[in-house]
C-alpha cells in the first residue's frame, strides 16, 4: 500500500507545471514514470521456482546379507530389508517329486544325498549357495554321482528335524549321507567352503 501511494505521488508531481518561465526541458515526467515502473516491478509477485527432485540416497546402509546392519560405531540393528538381502532367501536346487516326499527319501533312485544346512539370515550360507551350489561343474558332479542336493533352512519347520538329526548348530554345514543309511553322515564339515574344496570332497565321498 505504501509503495502504491509513493507511485501515485510521483506521477502527480511529474505533471505539475514548472513555475519557471525558462524553456528548460522538463525531465520530471520521464524520471517519475520510470521510477514508478521500477517500484511496481519490484512489487510484482515472483514466479515460484520448481522444487528440485530429491536425489536418491546412494549411501543407504546395507547389511552383509545376514539380516543385520553394522554401523560405524560397531553396534548392530536389524535390517528392514535392504538391497543386499531383499528377496534373496535360499532356494531349493533339487525338485522333489511331491510335497510329502522327505529330503532323505531314496524313491528317486539316488544313492547319495548332499545336504547344505543353513538359514535364510545367514550371509555365508547365501554366499556358498551362489558361488558353489549354483555352479555348473558342481551340479554336474552331483548328477554324475547319482546324488541329489538339498538346501535346508533352519527357520523352516519342515527342515528342523534334519538339523536335530545331524546335531547341526553352526551354519553353513555340509552333510553327505548314503540313501542306504540316511541317518549316518558319511561326511560332515562346517563353514563357507570354496568350489574347489567341495568338488574334491564330492570326488572323494561320492565314489563307491
């Protein structure tokens, strides 16, 4: 409102005739009009600037696949489901004939069973599944040895009996049995093993 009064005053003053009788050119209207324009432009409502789009957070803290995030000060919190572990639960490599068939069944004609015993929250278990049990050479060796691979998860009720049977408390654990005597382990080893280690073990234990 104050600016509007100032502008009106300037325009009024600009056109008041000069009392002097000299022929000096009157610049007051020119100055007043331009000054008024400047004041009105300054009063104009500024055009709002578009808000910048949020930048994706590349510093998202990821767990190691174990389901826990280790922070800078050393403390751990449960992972809400980051890129490292979301939808990365272990999957069955072997396919059972029906839902009622047990993992230690010999109905499919196999002579040996190779158990990978782990848990969905176990980072080393996931690493071994990815690097060893999905490897073509390892799967070929198991097939040629007339054996089958079972990936067991301690968090699943239907798999718990096998962890109890073989007294498995550390993950991952690799157990090999014969279908002739599925309650007795031919081999039992614990830890994240390499492809080379597993191939040598299978070569040694799956030969009659």
